[in-house]
């Protein structure tokens, strides 16, 4: 009985330490310049992300479109993006739609060279990875 309790305690501590390490690893992705590539039906899209603690600029290298979003950090590895503006013309209805649907992003720590992420917009089932 005591062995089971000690073993369970060690498993709990190992899991807690592992989660804490993952949380700490995300701090290096909080600010900086990042590249992102996405395969779409129209071909490969390339983006440059410039992020400080509260603002993220996304530049579509193919089109030159720049989107500015506000960042709210929910946890060390999770943040919410709220649309602010874009240099691309969009009808008012599209702008209102984008402002009404924030994007939640979870960072999955990777290596020194990259990280993985999962993003999901409010009210939608589609996950961007």
C-alpha cells in the first residue's frame, strides 16, 4: 500500500515537473521574429511574424499584406489574438467578423529552431496547425 502511494506520488511529481518545464520553454516564443509557412489550395503561403509582449504583426510575404493583432497571454504557452487592423482593403462586414472572432493559439514547444502551434477561432471547429 505504501509502495503504491509512493509510486503514485513520484508519477504525479514527474508529470508536474514535465508540465512546468514545457511552460518555461514557451517564454522564448513570447517575443521575436518568426517565419511561418502554410500549404493552401492556392500554393505555399509564407509569413513573417513580429511579436512583442502585446502586439503581433503578420506579414504575408506573397502579397505584402500586414495584419496587426493584439496579444493577451492566457498562460505561458497560450495566447489570444484580437484583430486590430490590416493594410488590405476589406469590406466592413469582414472587418467586423474578424473583430468578433478572436483566435486562441497554443504553443507546443519544439527545438531551438522551431516551435509548433495550434490555433482555433472563437466559434469554429477548424484547428490550424
